[in-house]
C-alpha cells in the first residue's frame, strides 16, 4: 500500500472475516488436506502425527458453523472503496473481522499469540 502511494495509487485493504464460499468449504478443504497428506514424506507425517490432521478438520467443522453467508458485506466494502471520494485505508467485513481480528491486530504479539 505504501509503495504505491508515490505513484499516486491509493490502495485500500479489505480484510474479510470467514464467509461461506468454495474456498472455505470444509469438504473441499478436507479432501485437499488428505490428498496433500498422502504425498508427504513419512518423516514429516511422523513429526506432525495423524492427530494433527484430524484436529485440523474438527476445528474447521466447528468454525464453519459461524461462517457468514452474506457476501454483500464484502462487496459493499469493495463498492465503497472503489466509489468513495475519500475511501478508508482498511475495511473489515463481517462480525468476526470487526470484533475479533481487528482488536487482535492492536494487541502486542505475545498477548495475541497467547489468546
């Protein structure tokens, strides 16, 4: 963003929370994770352990329940950034981005890592 400023280009960052899309589809992710896991060398599989992959999939399934399906929250941010005379530097779309991730970005790294 700052690198483009000297060229007269205004860059706005849109930071969405979690939304229901094909990218976040747990079935697709799980299939891709298992395909990648099969290709890993045995040494890496042993380092992570089979439980790692299972826990990752369980966590994704739990998180998926809170994903928003209202994609207009993201597209409204895009529209505002593109059409506003004075667009904001950053846009946070979705309740999780506003209430969780944005405040985390202001915390010291050690504290946000612990949380």
